[in-house]
C-alpha cells in the first residue's frame, strides 16, 4: 500500500522540487497534495489525513508547529519538517517529528527520511489493525497489543542546553507546567522549556506514571513526595522538587483514584 503524502511549503518551487524527487526516486510514496497555503493544507488534511506530511516550519500566518496544533488528533503518523533554519530542530522533535530536513534538500538525506517515515507509517497501520482485532484476539495476542501500545509513549525529550541538545529521560521529569505555547519540564532544580501543549503532551505520556491534575500541570506520580487536602475539596501535591501543584475540580477524581490505589 503506497504511503499517501502531503507537502506543505509556502515556497511553491520548493514544494514542486520535493514532489519531483519523491515521484522520481520513491515509487512507494504517493504525493496526494502540495500546498503553499497552510490554512488550505489544514482543511485538506483534516478532511482526509495522509500517512506522511512534509512540513515547512516558517510560513506566513501559520507556522508548521501552529499547523500541527490546528490538526489536533488528525496529525499524520509521520511528519518530516523541512526548513532552512537548523535552530528549529529541538522543537521539531518535541513535536514528535519523524525526521528533520534542511534546505536545500539532499537526495540521500531525503531517502533516509522516507525510510524512517515508512517505518513509522507501518507501525501506525499495524497498531490500527491490532485495535480492530482486539475483540477476537486470544490472551497472547492481547498481551502483545498491550505491549505495542506502551511502546508509543515518549521515553525521552530533546532539550537545548547551551549549544548542545540533551536527551532527558521521561522518568527523570518531576512534572510539566504549561506556559503559553510552551511547557516547562522540571528536573530536580533545573527547568527546561519545550514548544508543546499539555493536551498534546498528555497523549505521549504513560498514564500509569503521569497524572494530569489541572489544565496546566501533569505530574510524575513517582516524584510526588506527599499529598495534602486543600480547600473546596482540592488537593495539593508536594513534589520532590519542593513545588506545590494544586488540583482543580475536573481533575480531583484522578487524584482520589491515586490515593485509593496507594
């Protein structure tokens, strides 16, 4: 089955060049749309999501990251950012990018990106097929599907530290706090910032370990020092970092379940 692909770049010449390379060198890829207008691309992708998206970062009115936010749960399984600015690399991988290409696009580098994207698409298709078969699967099949589901959770976050990019183990992060279009990652007494939203972040975290306690905060339950009852039925989670994270009404039940199971 071909990998249905969409290209979004506000420079038509770049989009056409990338399409030409894909058509000529990668017959397994079927380009179903090339868009210079990101708003038009959002509409088309929402209506019929492709398997693979080649996406420019800097575009007028709507950046590549804004476009992904606009797609919500319609983001394709594989996303490859294409840009002339390498400083966007960390943010690209924070956005779960499959790969990151610099302009002008190198043919060999493109081939590696396509190979990675095909792997990601194959995994997504396999997961979808497994979900459909769950109702008739035996115990062993069900176990394999559960393990496969767990593999989708993020294990590391890429963050910029000075002139380097560091990989943070997700289990070392005490909690996440929203800050506009960014999220702060608290590791011991150090704070790192990534471009993300708590809504998108929550889907990437193992729910057995991470708990959303208000609209802006997700905590690592292994890093909760203790929990105190607060006013109006809310709770205060005191973290090992010393920070205090307060629940809100819609999230009290999740904390109560944690207490009941403790």
